[in-house]
């Protein structure tokens, strides 16, 4: 049995970008090289499964870098959280499910950050993916992002949301899902003073930018995935609702006993409860990715002839492993990312020569400058 994949943040230094081919060292050169990479014939791949199935298409793996142009913060870019805030530590799964105070802090910060995340929209790079999908060049998308931009921009192109999605809330006991919008309204009702504070910040424009540096100037700390930290805020006062399904019908615990779900007079989850805990429908750091998800990812890679990484440093093992799998299958690998990528030297060290981008591609450019132009080239 394979080991469960864990979403763990990689904190080691990233290598300097490797440019492949050398002509991809300018935006124009990168566009030409990536166009050749995506339009290469199937003969450039030795992936046996894709060859047997007559596939000459690409599987796309995307990270936070593709959503920066939508106004969202990334992790390791020049303006990313890990770059500007070296002390940032995301909440871990075990901490969330076992610690009531940690959940208060998480949901308070999420409550403040949800407004901007909710109103953000896909950018031209996401729609470039749509166009490449319509052309048959991209077969499927695997995304590390939890912003739902891919399924919004191209609902007809299959998307595997590797780390889940923020648009829903899920109960860790009964697995019932709720709308994040509905949950936000419940948080507002349970925390009127926090709701007033959020309205004041919105009126002042304190949350207009996701740029961490700009928010710090306004006394806030901005982190990815809709997390806004207000230094010295009274997080312990924040309240959150119980799962309505568990509240109505407390589930049976693994030992056969009936769980207990209790709320206060306003409907907030009580610490005397043994069930009914809601969490975002995302894979938190330290949480395992389901076997079904792993199988879907492996299938997507197996049935493609090449893989293109877009806007990801592959810092989480779950993402890096996907490209490692492609490498082991001798698939051509492309990387469009601004900044270093974990282990990238190993992905390009044994390319044949000459290589004009057909056998492998790597550029150090922002996604929104390159991908829409490539999609335009390939539609002509």
C-alpha cells in the first residue's frame, strides 16, 4: 500500500531558475519555445500509456502563480508570504481538529479575508487554459489552488483540485458540505462586533489589495487563501457555528457511542461538544490527500504525453511528486514560473540536443505575460 501524501510546506531554499532552451530567456523567446513545447508531436514523448491511447496532449499542473494576476497573494513569489513574512506559519490539520482556540483564530482571520477572495475572478491566464483545452492541446488540469478559478473559467475542461476548494465548508464528522457564503453569513451573525470591524475596513479600503507589503502598511498581515491577520486582535472572542446536520442528528463515533453536539444560545459551537466541527473543504498542511484523488492524478499524468507546470515552485511534496512521476515516465516537462522551482535541475539535466523547446521548456517569466500569447499563437 502506498504511503498517504501529506501537504507539508517546503522551507528549504529554491534553486535559481534553469532556462530551457536558452532562447527562452526573454518574453518573446519564452512564448516561441512554449508554443513549440505544446505543439510538439507525440514522438517527443516516450510515455507508453499516452502513446498506446494516441494521446498527444498536455496535463497542466498549476499553482498560486497563475492567480496572482487576479489580485491574490502567492506563497514564494517576489511578493509572496514566505518571501516577505519569514515567520508565517500556516495552521496544521491536527491543530485545527483538536484545538478550539486555534479554530477561533483560523475562522476569525478567514472571516476577514473571505470578502476579497470571494470577489476575485479568473484572469486571462485561466481563460488561456480554456482556449488550449478547446484546441485539444490541454487534456486535463491539476491545480494546487483552492480559489476555484479553473472550474469557473473552463467548466468543460476536467480539473482536479488537488488541495480542495474554499467555496465549501465540510464537517469532519459527518462530511456534510455547506456553502462558504452561507457559512460567512453565520459567522457575521455570531460575531456582530467583528462584522462591524470588517465593514469599517472595507469602507476604508484596508482590504482593497492582497499585496502583503501594502496591507502591512495598514496594520494587517495578508497571507494566501483568504487569511488576514490583525495583530493583537481578540481572536479568543470569535465564535463559529456547529454542523447543522450533526446538531440535528449527532453521529455515532467509531467506538459505537453517540457523539454530543452542543451550542450556546446563539447557535455557536460549544467546547463541550464531541462532534459537529466544520473545516474548510481544503487539504490543510499535514492532512493526507485521499487515495481516490491520488488515483485521479496518476491517471491524468498517464494519459498525457507531456506535463506543463504553471505558476508553481513545487514546494509541496504532493505537487513535486507529480512532476517526478512524469519524469520517471520520460515525459517532456515544461515549467512556466517566476522564480526557482524545487528540484528543477533534475528535470532537465538529460535532455537531448538540439532542443528548441520540444523536448523540455523552462522560463522565468510571469504566467500572465506568457500563457495568453501562447494560446493565441496556437489558435491561429
